[in-house]
């Protein structure tokens, strides 16, 4: 059954990104809608009405509101028919998703919002954690001996990891160079045609650490939860 899918989010590159990558990989149609366009009000006025008071939210068939990015990812995986049937493999894939998700804070807010000395301090403070988690993610791929975390085709967990690794390049492009297996993983994801065309056309995130902006349809907008 084909669903109507609307992905509600803000002007930032964070937790909606893995769902978007998975939707593009699986070639499932969806519409990206800013919170203020969907609700017709500023976020501060609608936050309390949203099921878990945060976004992203996937609205299915104009009726079902699915919040929590991991729930959104696993739903997409299921409707695309690429969910993992083996219980052990599925549990391991869930461990990978959660381990990637723990990179969200402080990586995503720092990249999208922090500036000047605050950006530099946060970057320095998070390095030990990033190094340690990248080591874990690198080892999981080596132990698995497959192209991706589950098998030779990507699943939701692969896009969750990819998003955070990709974002880390805007924090410190050299960090990933210490992990050749993760670099190869990034290359493998980026070389998938449907993913490549999304990556080449998505809003660019510019002026990170200075005055972060997303370039949407050629116009640079300050990142955030407010309409501009
Ligand atoms: N656990 C949630 C976290 C969602 C979250 O932190 N959303 C942020 C943007 S990435 C948000 O809604 N910020 C606005 C707010 O909290 O008012 C998920 O995985 O979706």
C-alpha cells in the first residue's frame, strides 16, 4: 500500500536527515514541510500539541503522527520492505542505530547553532567521545566483514551512522581520516545513485561555527525553528 508521507521539521541538518536519506535510497515519495508551513503557526505556539513536543514527525496519510527519528526510520524500513527479519541481526542493527543516535548530542546542535569561541570549546570538549564512538562504529563494521552494518545493502542503521559521520566533517574534516573503514563506508553510501542525487541537491549547510545557514532554493536562511 502506498502511503502519503509528510516529513515535518525545521531549518537544520539533524534528526530528519537519516530518514530523508533512507526515503531517497528506497525511492519512496515524501514531502519535506517546515513546521510553520504545516501548522500555520510558529513552533513556540504548536510545540505543546506535537505528540512528543519535538520534531521530526512523519505524518502518514494525513492521519498518523509518528514522532521520534528512530521510530520514523524503522517505519520507513518496514514499508520499503527492507526490514531485518532475523531477530539477532535486527537487535544488532538496533544497537548500531542507538549508538549513532547518541552522537546527536552535542554534535548536531553544535554544528547547526554554536558560533565563535563556544563552537570551538564544544568541538574540543566532544572530541574524546567522538573518537571513542567512531572507534566502536569502525570496529563493528570490521567485525561484521560486510559492506554495511547488516549486509551488503544499507538499512536504516547505516543511514543513521552515515548522517552523524557526514556531519562530523563540518566539525573537523580530519577526524574521520583516522578511521579508513568508516571512510570507505561513507564512500559506499555516497556512491549509491539515489543517495548521491539527494546529497547533491539537498540544502547546503554553510558558515558552520560562524553564522550557520541552510541554503534552501538558493536563499541562505539562518538555521533554527523560526520562519524566515
Ligand atoms: N529523540 C527525538 C529528539 C528530537 C529532537 O531533539 N528534536 C529537536 C530538533 S533535532 C527539536 O524538536 N527541537 C525543538 C524543541 O525541542 O523545541 C528524536 O530522535 O526524534
